[in-house]
């Protein structure tokens, strides 16, 4: 029988340390950090002679991970500096939280603000988008019932 499970989401950034600091504030921990180059990454990415530094982050309880990567070569291509939810591509990385306000306050204290505002959906969820480093949108959702 064929199986499939979600393992990680990959996000390409210029500054791994800044991105790691942001995701650490959400509670993720660094699982490993390394450089990858050679035939494997050239084949998978379709980018010849590439070299990337990879940092894997995961919650202490386990589960899916966030893979942050920064290309050493070739030079990374810039995306939109502040993409909005309607831009083509991955819209956001989402996390369910137990106290939305405390997460928003903690991220604001280190310089990351809301994209819009906090809203409730049918009395079941309270949700907000936070703009992280390099334009990354993180959705935070608190279940209300």
C-alpha cells in the first residue's frame, strides 16, 4: 500500500538567523543546520552548481517541520517584499495556538506586526495573519469552541 504524510514546508529566505529567531518565538526549535550542494540538490531543484544552507525547525512535541533555506549560489531571486494573501503561490504557513493574543504580543515585541487585524469566524475560530521576516505570512488560529 502506498502511504503519504506531510513532513515539512520549505521557505527560502536571505537571512536564516532572522527567520529562525521569528519561528523560535512561535515555539519551534532548531533540529539541525547544514549546507547542501552537489548532484542531489542540483537535480532536485533544477539549479546547476547550487549551494544552500538548510535549517530545520520543529515543535518540541514533534510533527511537521519548517525547512528554512538560504541559497549561497546562485544568488536568491527576490520575491515580493510584502506579499498579500491574494498573491499567487503559498499564501501562508498556519499554526493553531491556544492564546492568540499572547502570540501576537510576543511577535510584536520583536518587531513583527499584523497584516490586517484579528477576526472571528462563526464563533469557532479567532485568527490573524502576522507578517514575518522577508514577507512571510504566518496565520495564527485559536479554536474557540
